[in-house]
């Protein structure tokens, strides 16, 4: 049974000790620091966590009953005591002593889930520090005054129902936004993440971006990209390991904190749809090629042409050496994409172009050399 946030607050207030109440009512946050960059690794407040857990449901086509729900909860880092969460869904039928014992079990599960989220994201970020492209990304994320927060994606059960089990979503935040209660939805700041003067597609006619940039919360959970219990075209696909997805999403974040989003349409075989997915995929491929060497499978498509029957290796770039020659027939050729990159994020562009050990796939370096009339 789904428990709404108000009921979850009452439950925590009733059974928490005075010394732990303040901690449990706030989102648990731990800063990750690299040079001048700080990324806040943040977990739900306990009432929010309980509301999300009790709203958990199985992905479509996986059946009903307890087993599929248990599988979802296992993917949500609750291996320690999944039964406690299932029992919480039956809270109304419990006697008071049972409720108190249940609360203590839930606090342990909540703290373990918090630690798991923070550790798995931190592990990915640590991996970035060992690659030139990853260090360039982390440096770019610290070049504005805006804050960056990474929270679990699990609230899609409640407020992001169309995102699906295996996804990640960045959102612009309004100034002063509090994150202790997000499961009923929070205002999204699209005006400031959109480039100045650009029409905002999700708003009514006449609404345009300010280009001011905004703080961003990235909803991301590493567990969605390691769990293989659910059939999905992205399982095992190129570019869908946890660190690869996080890199891709943080590239989006670099444009949002600077107010550079446009969602300008891009047509062509890879099905990018817009410049944001095109750009994030191309820059993430630099990281993939640096991480995996010449054996790396680069991501050559944003989505399969047929979601119901995706071909094998649908996401793999077939001809990386021909990418810069626009062998995919993109309406915005790679050369023009790099022009935009140079104009909007010049330091990030230069950092990638001049990596001391160049990855074998690096359209930024090709563009830079051509602009300097250096033979490629």
C-alpha cells in the first residue's frame, strides 16, 4: 500500500529519538570535491525515502505479486532488509510494538541505502579523475557559482512516471529550493537553463530562456544500470555502464549550469533528436575511447530504431573513423557541433582538444587542429 509523504513524516516523528529526528528529516548529503568543484551526493530524507519505497512497482511486463516488487527493491540497495519495506506497506495492520520494532529496522535500511548511493556515485567520479577527459569534465562543472546535486532516480515511481526504470534525468532548480521533500514534485527551472532568447518548448508561446544558468539536481542511480533482471534495449549496450551514463548526464549538466540549452532539433540515423543528446553522446564517447582504448565500443545512437525489436549492437558506432566526415548524415554535421562547443564552453573545449594523452576518438581535437591549420 502506498504511504503518502504526510503519513511517512508522522511515522518518523513518532518513533525517532530526539537525537536522530533532525538528521532523518533532512536529505542526507555528502560533498564530493575535486579541485574547485563540489558535487553534492544527496539521498532522500527518510520520510521521502519511505514514500518512494512504498510507491515502488514492477516494470511493465514483469508480473505482479511480491517477487517482482522484491526485485525492484533489491535494485534499490535494500538487500539488507527488504522485508522491512514490504512490512511498512502493511503498516496499518500492525500493533504498536510491531511498529516500533519495524522503525528500527527501517532506519538501518535507510542508512545503508544512503551509503550505497553515495559510494557508488563517488566511485564513478573517482574513475573520472583517472582520465584526462574525466578531469576536464569535473573542472568544467566547477566553473560557475551554481550547485550540482546527485540524487537517486527512484522517485520516478511517483513524479517521473514516464522516465522508466533505467534512466537518468537532470533538472534545473529554482534559487533556494529545499530538497527534503521532493517526492510530490518540485518546481523546475527551465528559463535559466535555456540559452538567452531561446523559446522553451515545454512552456506556452512567448516563454524564452534567460541564459543565466541554474543549480541542477541530477536524478541518477547506479543500480539501474547494473541490474539485469529486467529486459531492456540498454542492458549491455554501448555507453550504458554506470560511469558512462553518469558522464553523459554530467555533460548535460555543464550546459544547464551555464544556461546554454537549446534543444535545437538534429535529424539523422543516430536518432539524437536534439543537440543536447547529440553533444552529450559525442563528448561521452571521448571518455569511452580513453577508458577502453581501441577495443572500446562507442555509442553511435541515442535510441534504437525499433524499441520493440532492437537489432543486436544497435547502440554501437559502426564507423568511428568516419564520424567527423558525417557518415551518419546528421543535419548538424560534427564540425558545426564543435563550432557551437567552442563558442559556448571555450575552456572545456580547449581542455578536451589538448589532452596530453589524446584518446583515439576525439572530434574536439580534430576541430581544433583544423582551426589551427594543423594537419590531422
